[in-house]
C-alpha cells in the first residue's frame, strides 16, 4: 500500500474518533448570554462548516466492486458490509430488491462515472455509483462538488461515501441526502463536478512539546502558508493544538493537515477525542490531537506535519437526468402522528412524528428554542431488536425541532402495530446557575492554581502567561462534573469570551478546558462562566412511542 492509500485508510480508521463541533448551535446559544455591548465581538468568530460532514474526507478502503442489475442486490458480487456499516438500511433495501436501476454513464478524460441504482423513500435519497478508468484509478480520487437539482431549480447537496477496490483499481460508493421528493415521483438532475486526486506530503517539525514553547513553522507551498503548534499538558496526556493558515483558501477543502508522531518509522497512536477543522479567529484551520505523555517521553520522537495536496484535477461535470420513483417503497412505509412528552430537568421535548421506511426510522420532536435533549446515546427498541442511531444535526432545521434517525437493518420489518420504545442513555445536563466570578491574582508566566466551587463541585483553575497571552485551564477531579464550556470577562480591554483552545465535547470523559485571552497585560482577572455540565453515564430513559396494544 502506498502512502496516499495509507492516508485515506487512516481517515477510515479515524472516522468514529474525529468529532466536529456544532458551530451554529454553539454561537447561537452563546450570543444571547453576552453583555449586549460585547456581542459584536463574536462576529469575527462565526465561521461555520457547510455541514457536519463538511470537511471530513470520508473514503473507505479495501472493499469490492459494485455491479447493479435486476434483482438489484443479486448483482453485488462482493461483500459491501463494511461500506454499509453505519447505513444498514441501504443494504436492507437492496436485499429486498427495492432499488431503481439507472445504469447511466458519462465519461470525461477517460474516467467513467456510472450511476447504477437509486434508493428513494420518504426519509432519504441514495444513488449508488462506480468510478472507473481503463488506465485504473487511485484511491484518493474524489469529487469536489456533488448535488441534485430539482425541477424548480433548487439545489440539494449530497454526501459522498466511497470504497476502493484494489484488485480492479476502481472506486465504488454512494451519494446520500436527506432530501426526498414531495410526491411519489420526481425528475432531477444529478451532477458531480471537478474530480480530484491527491498525494501525501510530510514536513519534519523541530518541535519539543516539553519546553512549553509555541512553534511557528513556515510551509509556503501547496496553498499552505504556515502552521503554529502549541503543547498543553493535561494530566497523563499531551494536547497538541495546531493552527494552519492558507495562502489559497480552496486548499482547506482537501488538505486535512494534522500532526503525526513517529518513533523511528512507527506511527504513534493518538488517544482521546481529537478535533479537526475548528475555525480559528482569523480563519485558521485549528485542530487538537491528544497523545500519551509516556509515548512522547520515551524518545527519540519525530514530529511531522502531514497534509494532502492536489495532484490532478479533471475540471468537468458529470451530469445525469434521472427520474426518481418512491412507489416500490410504499409497502414498507409506516407513518405515525405522535404526541409523546419526554420530561427532563431542562424542559420538555415532545415526539410529534415517526416515519418508518424500508431503510430508516425518522423521529421528529419539538422543544423550546435551542434546548438540547440531555443525553449522548440514543437507540430504538423495535419489538426486542435494538436499533442504534442518534440526533441528526441540520443547520437548516427549525431551532425548536429535533430529528433522530435510526437505520433499519436487514430482517427487521415494522408494521402499524410493532411496539417501539425510544431509549436515551448517558445523561449530560447543562447548568447556567454559576454566577460567582473567578478571581485570578498575581498572573505571571509561573503556573498558579486556585480551587473554587462550581455548582457544588470542586473546580481547579490553572492560569499563566505564555507568549504574552493569558491561558486559563479548568478541571475537576469529580467525574460527575462534565466541564465548563467557556469563560468570559465583562469589563476592560478583554471584555467578551475567551478563545477556546480545546474543543470540548459533552461526555467525552475529559472535563479539562482551556481558554486563551490574547495579549493580556494585567496581573489580575475576573472571569465568569457561561455554563457547565454534569454527567450521569448510568442513567437511562425509556419512552414508549408505540405500545403493543396501540392501534
């Protein structure tokens, strides 16, 4: 396997580990809590991704070819189980022969994209395809843009998931969107634009995380200007926070810069939850990666910047006129109007609708504006079969609504009378009752600690200056304390929120958070807390949606 294949294989391995903040919800909820005179300070930071999948490169390696005919699933000659690992509903539909056969191909510069099959129901639209060339492709090919255009000219973006068949050097995959035709049939135009391929670039960084210094390293090639790398000790882990600036903004769509740690030729594994692509104050691509302290202390250790660069671009448009038809899905579609409340300490959520199709169960709920249901893990008990799924974020969704989606695996069939129970686990509650200020004194480059009570929990604050900036870390020894989301000041030159150095995720087992106040000249500070979290991993809430005796 060559280096670029290793890169894209690594993306697959990291797919479940890499998390992306919900920036729309974060800032929309943050602004109302700021002093009115300071809310304008947030405007520069409201850079958000196009979608929760926006800058993830989702390419799956080592799978087999897709060949579609009638019946649909019978012609899939090899095992697609891994590709459908988190989309078992698609596999379920194909096994039932429910896909539409299209078999339409377009070729540009010797590269052929064939749209084989469509799976269309009341929950989503999926198009299965293959990408091939007589000369053979590389696993790093992907389209820069894919979309569906409806008859009214509306544009719907789609997500791309691919598998690499090393034997035939072809790519196979599917495009997916939550958009679905309003009626039973619809004409659409599907387009895939600008096919790109990539290679991996490495640059050695002369970096020592134990000297506590920030490293600035010029790159000045492939559209990347420089990388700034800063270390933070967090217990038994080392956080490496990197910020990449671009000389060509479009490069951020494919560069995926990250830090790699090597001992000799062996790549050290990361630990904990990493975050990639958080927008920085000045448009930087900010990432956080965690490594075990013991791994970094047992040298010699080499630190490298890894990123992908564009090798080839086929600036063409593969376009297809398709007629979608949902009629064959009707026999497996069940719709329920619900009015089921879910009372929680932060307010009530009411389940209003459930749509069951041959591929997926979708739940719609209403709640107070921006209120988040206080759990991390969600599943459905469908007559004894547990379906895993979760809360589905959509930046265009009504802030007083929530959507939950659950894949319907092969062999599970739902009727009007099938009992269904909603299960929520691992409670994480948001609290806004911490009003007392946190007073920091004798601020200098020497690290100092104070302990305060936040909601009855002991929280230790570590603060110090570095490179002229004030850094404030909060943490608690009590695992029930879920962490502080962010601090802010109400007066002085630094009035407004501190810049979050860490990407803090609810329920990740790490209640340490770091905020940064740039160019801080004072020796004292008074901080306030927006909100904090408490956790109860063992709490479970079961809510019957369809009871056995319900008709």
